[in-house]
């Protein structure tokens, strides 16, 4: 075990659900915290609640819809915009929500502190990611220092998937015995379709390629 208690920033998607079970394996007590931030597919929060219940962990949700009000031109929060199927060659994808991970982790830290929890877990990855700058290891390390200075505590931000590609993330889920939960009960699709998703959006493509790679390696 790493420690007594941990808080998982929990969207109900593949990565955060894999991290939820990683946290259960490494901490005696796990709390999952989800966010409503003005996303098109708030269904993910309902699924997150169900997944947390199945995992037998405490779950809570916070409404931080102000984030969507700060985001212009974001196809995850603006219903008038379509999800791009291809990531642009230059710049960030239209699905990038500026400041989302910064807000989530900062709020999660204060929430966790009030519960006496100083280990935070997030499913960001720099190896196989969608081009979001706030998924980088340098950002997480920088924010960790900032949070410690801000509240004069010693938080530890854990990123179990940071250096794993999607095939390795599937492998982790399989080794923890939750492969079917991750595949069929999570919502990773940008178009809001549970399980294997729409198959076309960048998130689904990345997820499917990782699964196919892992299944090929298992043969």
C-alpha cells in the first residue's frame, strides 16, 4: 500500500476508472470526485456515480460550470460545435477545455484537505494523449508544488498512466481484473456513447487502437 487515503479525480472514462481501481489497490480508503463543468454529455457523471458504487468507493460531485463559461470555441462544451474527427496539425484540438485539469486538481486538493486526504490521483497521460497541454508531466509537477505552497500542505499527485500508452492502460485494467468494466461501462467517447463509443472521434480512435494493440500482444 502507498498510503491510507486517496482522492481520485473521476470522470467515469477509461483512464480515470482504471486509476480508480489502481487507487483501490494502493490505498486503504478511496474517494472519487466528479465534476459537472458544462460538458455536453453530463451522462458521464451519472455513469461515474454507478461505477464508484460498483467499486465500493465514496463518491461526490461538484458543479463547476463556470469552466464552460470561460471556454470559447470548445466542442466539448459548446453545443453549436461539432467534434472534429481529426486532431489539427497545429494547435490544440477543439475538444481542449482550457484550465480544466488545473481547476479540477486545485478544487480536488481543497476538497481532499478538508477530509484529511493528501494523495490525489488523476488519469492524465503524456505518452498517448490528445494534445492537451495540461496532461503533461511538467504541468502536473508544477501544479503539485503550487498546491503545496498555496495551502501549506504536502500533497502528492499520482499519475499512474503518465508514461503508459493506451495498450498498456488496457493491460493494467486486465491485470487488475476489471477489463470488462473498463470496456463496457465507462464513457470515453466525445459523442457521449458508452462502451466502445462512436468509433469515429479522436478519443474512440485512440481507445480502439490501444485495445487492438493489446489484444494482438496477448495472442
